[in-house]
């Protein structure tokens, strides 16, 4: 019984985006298509354990979704023109060819653009992307972001109502809007990965399932829009960052800082994939974009034998370039860290003090933790202790707090 339910889950995770996309194109209604796909999934959870997994599982789910679509249109307008058309199409449909193979990629890409529509809030975009493109359940999304399932369901429901009220068509956005909308898609994938890479709260440093889902979405995008350099830049960044995951935590889940990581445990296949994606980003673009520059920084770490042999001068230059095209206080803070490694803590402290004066990172534990580290290296322990205590109070992740407490105790 469990094996059959696992088969349903596996098919859904792999094929859900194509199924929802095909149903959206079939019905012309994104919100309805997502509901129909969920109904088909619910029917599979009952039927497959009882009757066995069908020969063409994805085709079975799409056929059920189409039948439910016909029922929905029948309820809306009995024997109406739309119902008659759908019924005729359904009668001629074959389970062996559940969708037009020439439109699969367009369907999935359109689905991603809709899920990341600028009308939606950031939280709604993330939830909807994970639901309709990633195939995650509301419970899985809720566990990943440590929020109640009802909150996730409400976000998804509001998002679908917003898209329906705005009559957002199931189609690729116009060419003039595509670049901006693609940026939104990439941003959502990056947010998902960032939360998986370093959890903002909870007792686990890394949420592999969330980070892996973001990597999968980035790979899908790279196949769907192979000529967009920032898609490859993002994929490179995710691969190179995830390559360090095996060495980032110890046996009990405790964080292992970069300087103490066993680089033999890094995923060197992921490093090769990331470097190949970074090369592709450079080939199809006119210089690296924001994600490509971050990937280039990650590559500097990936190819070095140790922290001491890392090309920190290049890292500083890359952060300076990143700060010009995507200014951010976090970028400035990371540049200060790189400066401290290249030129010493005394050169970096004024840069950090500027950020303190600016107040933009006042609620982040990152700023006082970096400042505390610099003050410790400058042999100013009392000031360092105050900064680290402040960082501990602000830090929401239990594992990161352990690292900060260890540094505090070492003083």
C-alpha cells in the first residue's frame, strides 16, 4: 500500500508542473487547472493503491483532470459551447499522448511566469511556485518555512484569486515584460535556495529538500531558456554553493566553518556542473550579471585548496562589481569580510562601521557577528564580546547561535 502511495508522490513531484500547465492551456484558467490537478492527485491516492499504478501514470492524471474540467464546465453551463468542445476533444484524446509534446516546455515556463507574477507578494510567489511548479504539498511548504499549513493554504488561495480577478492569461508574457518577469522567477528560486542553504530559524542549519528543489527548478529553467545568461549564472551559484553542503555540518548537525571544512568531502561533481554553467553564462551574455558574479565568487572558493590559498583579491574585485550592479548592504558586508582576508581586519573594520552607521542591517545578526570577529582578530576582546552577545540575541537559527556562542566562549 505504501509503495503505491509513494508511486503517486513520485509521479506527482516529477510531472505536476506539466500536468498543471497542460490543464491550464486546455481550460484557459490557471486557478481551475491547479484545482483540477489536485483533484486528480486525490483520486490517484485512492485508486492506485486499490487498482495498481497505471501504465501511463502522468497520462492517467491528465485524463482525470480533463474529465473533471468537463464536469466543471457542465456545471457552469449545461451543454454550452465550451462544454461541447471540451467533450469532443476529450473523446478523441489518447492516454498515450496526454499533451502536445511541442508545447510542454512552453507550458512549464508559462506556469513559472504566472506563479511569479508581479501582482503577487513575495511569500505568495514562493508558495505558489513550490506548489504548482515544484509539486510540493501545503504541508511540505509549511514545514520548510516553519509556518502553519493554514497560512500556506491561505497564501495559495489568495494568489489564485488575485490572478483570477486580474484575468491573467495562461501564456508567456509579452516580450517587453519577459526580462522583468524572468528576474522575478529567478529571485523566487534564489529565495527558496537561500532558505534551504542557511535556514533563517529552527534547529537545522541546512534544509536539503528545499535547497534541492531550488536546484531542480534552476535546472528546468536552464533547459527552457538556454540563451538567458542569468539563468545559467543562478544555476552555477546554486551548484557551487550546494557543493559545500556535505562538509558544512558535523556528525551531530553542528555547523563547520569554511576554514575548518574538509574540502575532500565537497561534491566535486557539483563543482564541475557549476563551473560549466558559469562558463555558459559568460558565453551567452555580455559580462556576468548579479547571479553570475556571485557564482564566480563561489568558484574562487571551490577551486582553492584552503582558505589561505583562496584568491581573496579577486573575491574583493568581484564583490565590488556586484555592489555596482546589485547594491545591497549584505554585499557590502561580504566585501568587508573579503577585504579582511585580503588586507587584514584593520582595513575592513571601517567598512563595517559604515554599515553600522547606516542602520540598514540593524536587525540582522550578520553585522555584529562580523564586527565581533574583526574586533577579536584586532585583539579588542571586550568590544568583540559585546558584538557577539548582540549577534546571539538576534540570531534565529539554533545551529548558528551555537557557532557564535563558541566564538564568545573562546574570548
